[in-house]
C-alpha cells in the first residue's frame, strides 16, 4: 500500500530541496540540487529560472509515478524579494532579478519625490531601506525605465506563488510574500500602500488569499491539493506559532540572526533610521515585528582572525565550551575589544585589541560582545510587549557559549533551543494541512531543549 505524503519544494538561493513528509510531518524522502547562476541583461547574476522550472516538473512527475508514495498535497517555500513577471500566455518576461541588484539612484530619488518623505514611507511599509530587496520597487523601476516590458505584464507573482502557478495555472498573491519588506504594504492601513494604487501597480498583482489556501486539482490523473506557496521566513515561524500558546520571540540564527516577534502590539519601529528593523506577515495577515543582526557573518570573520592569531585549526572554535572562570575574569573590568567589519556599533573600538593569554578567553570575550548585540536586537523586536519565552534555532542553537550567555542575561525568561533543519519546508507542509499542533510537536519534531541559567557564586 502506498504511503500518503505531502510534497514540499523548498527553494533557497543556493540549494533547491524537495521533501516528502508523512502524516506526522516526519521526513520520508528528500532530494537536493543546485544550479549555476545565469546573468540578466546587465550581467548581474541571477536565478536560472528555466532550469529550476524543468527540475520542479521532473522531480514531481517522477514522484507521482513512484510505487511507494501517494502524494496528497504539495506546497512551495522560497526566498522572498523576488518577482516573476508573466505575460498573457503565462511566460516570464524578464529574468528573475536578483535582490542584490542595485536600483538606479535616479529611480529611488524620483520615487521619493512622489511618495516621500523617506522616513515616513519606511515606517508605514515596515522596510529598512529601499533597494531591489524591496521587491515592490522593482515594479516601479520596470514601469519607469522599461515601459515596453511593463506594458506586457499580465501578472507579477512573488516566487512562491509563481512555483504554485507552474502547477495550477492560477495566479494568486498571499500575505507572507507581500509582507516581507516589499514596500507594497501599509501596515497601518492593512492594505496596499497608496503608491501602489496611484501607479496602478495593483492591476498586475493577483487577488490576495490566505496562505493556508489550497487548490484541489486533478493533476496528471492524481487528485492533489496544491498550496499557494509561502515565504521561507514566515514558513519557519509557523510551527512555533501553531504549537505554542504563550507569547514568545524566535531568534533564527545563521549568517543573519533575525529576531521575530509575532505577537507585536506595535509593528512599526519608532526609529526610522534603524535599517535592521523590518516587518514580516503571518499567514493570516497579522504583522510580525523583526530585527536583524549580521551575527553569523561577523562571527565567521572574527573567528578566522582568532584562529590565525592563536595558531589553531579552522574547527577549533566548535570545541570551546562555556567556562565560568573565563567569563568572570573578563566581566570584572569589562570593556569592548573587537572592531566589527560587517556590523556598526557605537561601542566598538577603532581597532581590535586582543590581549588575552589563550584562545578560550579571547573567544569568551568575542561571544560576550556578540551576545550583547544580540540582546539589543531581541529588545528591538520585543519593543514594549511583555514576552516571557525565547526560542533559538539555526546555527547558534548548539553554540554552548552563546546559549549559556543568552540564558544568563535573560534569567527572567524561559530559553529553549530547537533543531529546525527542516524549518521552512516543514512550515510549508503544515500551512496547507488541517492538522492541529500541540505543545509536544516541537519536542517530537524539533529536538526542543530547555536551558537553565548558570549559577552565580558569591
């Protein structure tokens, strides 16, 4: 008898993944692939959309024919800030422009001449700054600089919804893609921003549906429920929101550490100059206040310098465990020692001064300074909300020094770590299921672990 499964395509900028989950959301099959990037008309690297589309079809058709699986549903999780512009026949009109591509300065200036002042606009739309990372501005750029292409656009679909469209032929929009720093959404009005209507951009944006929407279709002779897709950050947050009743902040760590507050009472940041305060949306359209820190990137830079300074191998930092004596020693006359290369902080010195006798002490100093920045990031996401729980997932969830320090500084809160390697894929599967999650879900599926602050001796 075939095993009933939910299929998920989880598309990152580097790795493209395909998963099958059983009824208990346990992974039963996975595949990975990566493609060489191609370039757009300006030579800027971008996603190989034709190769991606061909792979999606090949994998899914093969799985449908497999004797061991009965695919009942499929959904899509992808990175955000990326549009696919299709013509009346459903064919892409442009490359999938990379969000690292720079918008011309004259385009941004002309936009703010019409819809500024800048600070007000950024606050209303929950954006940190304006660039191609704000995908709505891509539409303004196309309209003003490539009108011959813009006029041919029937629909502009965010990448998760385009992947769904490949299988359904139905163009739709949903909240998590609209709400991820696109500059399209007015968080106070809870609608598209005024500029979207004034530029008539709304005419090429498909109808908005809930992220939980699915379309029942007969696909190649199989009755399948096809989801509308979901933005990966919102997908990773979903299992927590669905299974935890008390308010919490999720700190998702990696190259970027992003602190998510899905219970915010005040989504708009008070500081319009803070480029790291950003907004997302939950699947039901409710705002998520977030703050980001280039934690993993800075950690990598500084650890490489320490490795060289103390003559240790590249993996040595992974073996360093929290040492209370080392921490006590540096905290007595604490001062900042590290000059950051990818983070701006008013407390950092003009240049790094490491006077420690061994690697462990220098590493504890580094982690203490990074954790203090992490706390600042968490507090920005928390705002004035009363929150008693913190969850940490991603690369730093098993960093003993980071976790011990974070639990120490947040002694008044419950700190838990999870191993959410399937994060966004699992969230995509859950978003189109009718399954209710309980408090045991994270323990069973995410290796949930509670951490107790270390004891401070007199």
